[in-house]
C-alpha cells in the first residue's frame, strides 16, 4: 500500500503542477505554454506516467503488472533522461519539471521511486 500511496501522491502532484503550468491563467509573471513548451509538455507526460503507474499498481492482474512494469520503466528512463538533459541544456528548462534535475524539486524522490517500484514489482509478480 505504501508504494501505491507514494505513486498516488506523485500522480496528483504532477498532474496539478502540469495543469497549473499549462492552463493559460491570466497571471502576471506566470510562464505560459508558448514560452516553455518542452518543459511543460514533459511535466504533463510525467503526470500521465504517474497516473498510469498508480492505477496499474493498485490492481492485481497479470496485465496490470505488465502495464505497471512498463510505466515504471518509462518513469526511470524519463527521470534519468530528463534529469541529465536539464544539466546539459538548462536553457531549455527555464520552468521546472517533475523530473528536472533528477527530481531535485521533490527531494530526489522521483529518482528513487522507480527503483523502489521495480523492486516491489519483481517481488510481487502475479
């Protein structure tokens, strides 16, 4: 239950962040989608991955296990890839993303979570 809760928290958090960042609220000083489409699209993608992973981890079927495995692997590649990308080309990421800086804004939990998720998945095969 703890792993599902952790993924659920990240699903809600990442979705809320992406929604706020992408929705064109007329706010002074708020970066709009047209100003940082790459970073904001990656935030939305991370949110989708966390939602899929959460829903799949909460189910017990073999299909759900495979979906969770794919989602967690995508998460791992995403957080490592985007984390490295933000260090190599920081000018492309003026707006922070969930996976930016290897999850620095979230206490590096996005970097640790997929490894914990994979460990849990391989210990609980259907």
